[in-house]
C-alpha cells in the first residue's frame, strides 16, 4: 500500500516535469518551474531522505535527458534537498513552510543560475514566483487531503 503511495508521488513529479517540458502552462510568457514547485511540495510527504532523493533524481533526469548534468540541475537538486531538510525544521505550519520554500527556492534558483535575469526581467521572475507558489500550494493541498501519514517507498 505505501509503495503505491510513493509511486503516486513519483508520478506527480514525472507529470510535473513533462508539463514543464511541453510549455503548456505558459501564461503571457511566464513559464512556471513546475519541477521545483512539485519537488518542494512532495518533500513534505516523502517518508525519508532516500525516497526523496529518488524523486529528485527522477525529476532531474526528466528535465535534462542528457549524459551529463548542467549547473542548473545541481542548483535544482541542492534547492530541493534543502527544502526537504528545511521543511521539517521550520516552526510554522507545513503549508506556510511550503509557500516560503517555493518562493525562496524560485528566487535562489535565479540568483544562483542567472543573477542578471532577475534585474533584466523582474516582472517575469515575480510572475513565475507567484505561479510556482500557486501551483505548488495546489499540489501540497491535494496530498495533504489525500494522506495524513507519511508516504514511504520501502514499506509495504
């Protein structure tokens, strides 16, 4: 049963990556970082770090289907893993932590990957931040309602 729940998380991340790669969610030139938003949101429901790392690697493979990873892949992995740790350590309600981690993750991604993009395209970055938070909050609320216990890859 719990393995099935883990695969639902995996399916969510994979679908988010597929949607991100298609560009179907572009709104007025703003493309959400659905992979980041979904990874942060599902981090609250992964039972342990090992199962979460599996989700992160699956997302990275889907985003960059190449023989090597680029710097932005490493940034995404770092931000995702940091959200897993911080989401469990922050003292606010999980939904608030989710919102802050998605927003902070969006800004940090641009600061680390392409700092000049923020200054040159501040409206796009703000739009993406809001878009990421809205989509990530929807994902979070779906899983929160669906399951109050932790999802684990290693248990039956």
